[in-house]
């Protein structure tokens, strides 16, 4: 139970981060000054009590601990299941629609590989828009210009699309599983509500993140 609770709590922390990050990305629609000001204030929040970028580094550390805890818990639970069932997997999702005892919704079936895809994308995303190590759209001191120039390239947008679809499926199942692990799945009515909420969160985050790059790609936002 402790590992499932750890996965649930860390997953919800990451969902909260995604919602805030999505809100920040949507500031692209307000223009360069607004977006760059937002990027600047991320590094100055908490001053003078915190050093420059201090607040941002606290958020990064919390996210890193959450990600590592989430992955470690998931791997440990998977390994235990494999050992306990001789490599066949568990049957806790058995139902009239899954008589073999294994849940086969697409989102749950792709959780593991979706997680790998997301991890690889996060590395690419950080190298592109955080450290400016790679810059397919060109080098710039402006976060707005780097972002817009990058999204003007079709394969950059395609990579974001693939990653966001993986995130959407991961969220669809993971958000429901997190709330269920924390005790919210207590009746058929609540199960329906959890399913609807999980779908809504997955759709809002996926669409919210994809709107800016596609708007840039089709000329709605320019640097």
C-alpha cells in the first residue's frame, strides 16, 4: 500500500505541475513581452528571501524527487507482480470485459512504454527550452523567440504531439489509479465520476499543451 500511495501522491504532484506549466505556455498568445516576463519571474520568485532561481530550483528538486519516487515505486510493484505470478502478471482487473483477468484499456496497457516515451521527451524538452543546449529554431536570449522558432519546425511539433499523446494516455489511467489508490473509488457512482474526471484532466492537459505549437506552426503566432 505504501508504494501505491507513493505513486499516487507523486503522480498528483506532477499533474499539478503540468496544469501550471500549461497555463504558462498559453501566455504565448499574449506576445513576447508577456511570455518573457513570465519566464523571468519564474527565476525571481521568492526574492529577496531566496537567491535568483532559488524558487525554481526548489520546484525542480520536488519534481525530480517525485519522478524518481514514481518510477522506483512502479518498477518495484511490477517486479513484485512478476515474481508472485511467475511472469504472468496480476489479475486484479478481472471483469466481464476482461475475462483473462488483465485490464486491456489502451491507456492502461501502454502505461509502461508511455512512461518511457515521456521520460525521453522530458530530457529533450529540457535540453531545448530550459538549458538551450539544442536549438532547432536558432539561438536566442528570449524564451518567447526560442519557443516560437522551435514550433515553426514541423518535426519539432510532431515530436511534441507524440509525447503529448503518450502523456494523455498516461494521465487517463494514472489519474484514475492515483485517486483509487487514495481511497476515492468506493462505489460504482464514484467510479464513473473518477473516470469522467480522469478523461477531462487528460484531454485538458493534452489539448492545452498542443494548442500553442500548432498555432505557431500554422502561422497564428510569430516571433
